[in-house]
C-alpha cells in the first residue's frame, strides 16, 4: 500500500523525484538526438565550427607576442618622435604618461606580476602595513581625521588667493564641507555602523584629485588632454551629420543635428569596445583602485567607476548577475553614483554649450569617491555583500542576441544609441514644456499677490540659498546660482547648463561663481533620472523592486549633494 502513494513520497522528498524526472527527460532527449539525422548533422557542424575557432585561437596565441611587440615598438617610436619634435614638446608629460602606460600594459601580458608585486610587498608589509594595523582602530581613525583636516585646511589656506576670491570665501567652503558631513551623519540610518575608513578616504581622494588638477600643471595637462581628446573624438560624428545636412546647418551646432549624432556615435563605439573586451578591462582595473582603497564590495566599485563613462543605467548592467543579490547599502550606492556623475554619451552636449571639457571630466572623477563616502554615511553596510573581496565585470556572454563580430556590435550599439537619443530628445522637450506650463500657472497666481516672476526655479532657488552660500559663491550671485541648481533638480542638467551659458552671455558671472556652478551642475540628479534609475534597477533586480523604490529618493538627494560637495571643494582652490 505504501508504494501506491507517490504523492506522499514527492511531498516528503521532493528533490529526488525532480532529479529522477530530469534524468529521464535528459536520457529521452539524448536518445531522440541519436536517432534524428538532422540533429546529428547540426552537432557535427557545431563541432567543426568549434574546432575551427580553437585553431584560429591557437594561431592567434602564437602570433600574439609578435603583434603586441610590434605595437609596443610603434608606440615607443611615436613617443621618441613626438618628444623630439619641437611642436609637441609642450605636451611631453601627457605623451610620456600615455605612451609608457600602454607599453607597460603590453609588457605585463608576458611579464609575471610578481616581478613588481613581490618587491613592493617586501617593503610595504614590514614598513607600512604591519605597523599601521598594530595600532588600535581608534588610533588609526584619529590619524585619518587629522590627515583629512590637514589636507582640507592646507588646500583652503595654503595657496595664494586668486582675483575675485578672499580667504573668507574659502573659509565658508571649509565650513560648508563640515556642515555637509554633519548633515549626512545626522540623517544616517545607522550612525553606529558608519564605515569611517570609507568616508575619510573618499574625502581625501576627492580633495587630492582637485589639488592634482587645479594646482599642478601635470594634472591639469593630463585632464585637459583627456577632455580635448574626448571632445575631438565626439566631434567626428559631425562627418556623419554632414551626410544628411549641409555645412551651414552643421556649423550652427544645433542640439538635434550635432549633439544627438555624437551620442549615437559614442554609444555605438562603446558597444564595440565591449565586444572586444577593452571596456571591461579598463573599468575592472579602474574599479580595483577604489575597491582596495575604500573597502567597498566589488560590485559597488565597478558600478561607481563605470558611471562617469557609460551612464547611470548601463553601469549597473556590468554587474547584472549580482544586482538581484545586492544589499540595501549596495543598491543605494549604485544609484547614488549614477546620480552624482554624467555619462560620456552626453559629454558632447555640454561641451557644445560652452562648458569647459576639463570641468566635466574632473567633476565626474571627483564625484566617484564622493558618492561612495556619502552613500555609506547615509546607508551603512550591515549585511555581507556577495561580491565582498572580488571585482567581477559581466562580459555579456548571456545576452539573448550577442554580436558575431565587432562590426555587428557597432551596428547594434548604433541602434541602441538611436533609442537613447530619442529618449533624451523627448525627455528634454516634454520636461521643459511641463516646467514652462507650471511656471506660467505660478506666474499667473503670483501676480495676484503682486509677484511678477513666481516660478519653480525661484521658489526652490530660495530653498537652496543657504546651501549655495556654503559653496562659497559671491554674495551678489548666490540667488542666480541657486536657481540654476533648482533648474537642474526640477528639469535636468542640460537645461541648467543651457540657462547658465545663456545667462552668462547676457550678464556674465564672476569667474568663481561660473566655475562653482559648472562643477555643481555636473550630475544626473533630477526627477527624470529618478524614474530611469528605478526602471533600470527594477528590471535587473525584480525581487528588490520595493527596496529600490523606497531608497531611490534618498539616493537622488545624496547624488545631488555629492556634486555640490565637489563644487565646494573646488571653491577652496579658486
């Protein structure tokens, strides 16, 4: 009788029944495949294709030393020639940095890493690491705070003031930084769990990047070169635009003609770089730096490092196998880093508006450690992340329709770029129209009270007035700059940059106010991006949808404040 009750057996021990059923189905499928000649033919063709692929890969491995060696010699020859030519000598720092970086990358494809790591470890461990960790946690924390205060006060008061700036303005910047940190600490969900190591290192890195760019000729040359290279590269899209429009039209730098074309071209190029594995390698090594210094999980480091280059939604796709397993703190940092930076695909739009490219690049890089430190203060980690201790980048092998070669990847990227450009076009058009409609209604209501220009920007501008004051903006321009920040939050950063450049042309800002505003606007923190973040992460992590929706507003505010903190730190050095 017991054998006649299979349902009871399956309830008590469900797994063996499932395994037996799976084995039976698998054996049946194999038997059918053996009897089916079409399946046998397909199997033989797949085997032949794999064998050909393996043979080509083996041939590539044999030729790789000669290919990479020849490439290294070409780069070395270019560096020697560029250093000798008088017209290129003023760029010798940038040329040397990038030439030898590529040569070393090629060299270490064949040289074991231990050649460098072992001597460094032999010095680092006994002289720095072991003595440092013999100190108590409180002692290490005290040293970290003292080092941070030293670099902050040294930056603010250790350099000569520039025209239009006073030490009082820099003192306000220092006070603003302290007020920002106090606010993050007060609003933290778990003040006792704040990882102060991450916070201190993040602030030091943010300050160090600003010093390197603004107070050293080498740093300024490197970042200017990167920005110029990015601008020149994106400008190549004008060749495609020129096929559809006459030269007079392309010379006008219309948003629809020039900017959207650059966005489509850049996204297509990035997709091709993904297929070749170059983007994954760059982002993984860039993320490793923040992973080691700031003690965050591997997924957090990858997303934060990728956000300035590929955007707030695409950066999360790099770790999509782990998004559904992320902790609340990891999800919050993922969104905060996306809100605090801009994507390379829209870099051309802001450059075309007249924003200096080096400001855009520097601000995005500075906002990476800022977003980490601010997010970890707001939502400290109380769980154990899955990617703790390792940096992993998804290469996209599990895509439904993977490209077959680089050209196919470029074509797919162009199609995706068209979708992104269409989203940007429609969002800018509709959001600006909606804000204009609301402002029209507010102006009509305000006239009844004798207020001639009552707008959303004016209302939120007054709310942001004390925040803008702590950024060190000159007194007479605080309201103008705070209204720009309001425009960014309500509409988007493109609208705010457009207003900044048009207002600057009609009634110029001071040098200090213009630069603080330019740095403070460089981020995706706005109401429109809030929906984008919730949609993208909700699709990648359906089981975490409620948590994502709950913390999204907090992440947007933290991302918004991280760009303002970047602007305040820059204000210390102006």
